[in-house]
C-alpha cells in the first residue's frame, strides 16, 4: 500500500474511533442526566457540560434536544427489546416461554440500570408514541403470538392484552423498581434475590394458568 494512503487510512480510522467513543459518551451521559433531572430540565448545554465537550459538538451529531432524545431512545429500546427476545420461542409451552421472558427481562434491566430507568421514564413522556410505535413492533408481534398460542392450546384463558401484561410482567417490573430504589413500600430495605424473583414468578404462573 502507498505510504501516504496508509497514513491517511490510519488517521481516518483513529478519527472514526474517537467519534464513536464520543457518541457513546454522549449517549450514556444523556441517559444519566435525563434520569436524574427529567425531560423538562434537560438541555443541550447541560449535557455538553456533563460530557466536558462544547455544545457545538453535540450539534454535529444531533439536530436538537428532541432529535437527540429520540435517537437515543429508539436505539436503546431496540437493543433492549432484542435482548429480551434472546432464546425466546413463541411456540413453546406457556410456562417455559414466560419463564424465559422473566429471565431475559430481569437480566436486561438489572444489567442496564440507567437504560431501564430511562426507558421507564420515557413511557410517561411525549416521546413514547414515536419510540414505541415503530421500534418494538417485532417485539410486540412475537409476544402477541406467544400469548395467542397459549390461549389456543388452552393453557391460559382469553383476556385483554392489558390485563395479561399487568398480571404477567408488572410484578417483575415492581420488584426491579424496588431493587433500584433499595427500598419497598413504607421504606423497608429491599434487595431482589433469585428466591424472591422465582417465588413471585410461581405466583404469577398460578394466577394465569388454567
């Protein structure tokens, strides 16, 4: 390879690596800041200060505050929904499939605390519809198929999706929320253990199965 071309390639590679590192820093700091101060208090200037970069640098990657939040939210929602479908087969028995979902969801949230808190916060924001309306469509289709298969096999009764989700997954999300807070109802200290997780799962299973 021509020495000048080689040096140019090396320089471009280093610049790309620096850019990727900067984008990852911005993504992480943005989620941390949003979780800490909320959507209303979040500004590009505050984020730039957190990242120790100029605000002009942020505008190289994002048009404005809304574009930044939406891009990060869509990327993180897609990443988490993909992880939650890992090793999940909608054709398996209801008990096996639901247990895999609990395993995946617990792992995703506990290993990605900031992302989990950010996405939970997103659900009550004006960004919810644009993010969840398109990005997690495959996730919804797969889980919908699993639920309808369980009904068809006679493993669970037919019910509204909202009722199903509230019984099947809300207990898990509440346990994780208590764990993140370090306390439960009335300020009692709380740590989510495997025993608590799977004891709760058994109660949920009994509530849903015929």
